[in-house]
C-alpha cells in the first residue's frame, strides 16, 4: 500500500462542492492537502507542480498541462461528467482519472418537479404580489394565469439512466403517463411507462425532460425540427447538458408559440453571457445549474471523492474513466 502521508493532494476549485457548509476532514486524513476555492489557468500549474493527486470540478486538465506536471498520478473529477480531462492523454501518461457518479439522483429528480410545478402552478409569482392584489379582489380569490393539473398528462423522459428512472417514478406518482426514449432500450420499465421512438415521444408528450449525456451525436438534438413537432401546450425541461438544445431555435419556439414554456438549469456556455438570447423570454425559466447542489447530494459527492482516493491509494482504483 502507498504511504499516504507523503502524498500531496490539491483541490483546484473546491467552492462549488463545498462553499463552507461541509467538512474536508475525511480528505485531509489522506495526505498533505491544499484546498483552493478557485484557480485560474495560470495558477493551476504552480499549485499542482508537486502534487501526485489532483481534484478538479471545472478546471481543464489537457495534454499540455499534464506534460508539465511530472509527479501527477491521479485526477479525480468531482462531478459525473469528465470532459474537463483529456482522458486519452492521461492514459498515455499512466494517470488514473476517476469521476463521481450517482450522487445527485434524488436531488436532480426533485428539481425537475420543482421546475414543472413552478410552470404548472406559479406559486412564487402569486406570493410576490398577494399582499397588494388580494385585498383589492372583488372575489374570494383571483387568478390570471392558466394552471395545469398534472394527473393524466403525458411525461416524456429522454435518457433512462438513474436520474431518468427516478424522474419517471415521480411522474407516475403524480398520476402521469410516462413515455421513455433512450439509445438502448431498457430491460425493464416501471409500471405505467412505455418505451417509444423519439418521434412519438416528442409528438405526444405534454412535458419533455432531458436526462441523456451530451455526445457528438445528440448535440443540439432539440432543434427547430424537434421543437416544431412538440405540442404547442408542451413544456421542455433540461437538467442535463445545455448543448443538447439549440438555444436560438428554442427562443424562436417560445416567442412564436411552438411550445408553451421551458425550464432550464443548464445552458450551452456556463456562466452565460449577460446578453444570452433566452434571458428576456418570459416563458423561459432559467436557474444557474443548481439541480445537483443540495447539501445532501454534495455530502454524498464528497464521500465518493474520498472513497475514490482511498481505493487508488490502496492500489485498486474505482470509478475509473481512463
């Protein structure tokens, strides 16, 4: 077993994982640890110069950077997606790369329904002005926006991994009919769910939620053709990857009424430019990539990060992607 007390571990951008409400102590028992909330591209090289193990969330580790880090043996990505690392270059250099899967399933699925319920029954919007408007109402209530009952509606899930399955489960709990599409037909489906072709899902769904990984094949899969095929009353939800959607086509769809609304927790560029084309759309509800970020999910993520490091130090790495 490797002498862990001699290992230098550098966390290059720990703020999103732990902005201060979690403890790093389990990690600090694994070696000499340096934790940085953020690191610029210029700072990464000097900070990681003597490190054997590095943890990164969004800081890129490409071949030129790895070539300048002769002691580097391990890169742990503190997320499920690992496109920030040139995995092929790491493999050539004998650097192990791991990710942290399945930590946020419940939190992301819950967030999908927070988005959906916000669009179906805009509770927060009514709360904002109720003290001004309700006392002046001639009736015992007032409502000036259309509200939607979910029971009996059709929910389309694109991507049937752990999060997609949990979203389908919650949709069934709301009494919704569920259609599933994924690249590989699942061996089993929840009762009340049906696997269909993508075209059928798009045409029949009242709600479509994206839960697939981003690949070259599905980049901007939600394009003009896709959006025109949706019901004009349908709603689109994306907690997966922003680049799954052609954002200019979505703006056109929302402005011209091809679909009713969209709720996006991810955009194609993050952080986005201040003049992003969807920011001024009243029927597009955008949140800053926070579906995963409950304290419980981040605690699980940190535990997986620690477990990955322990396994590597013991000579039996897990969750390897290189």
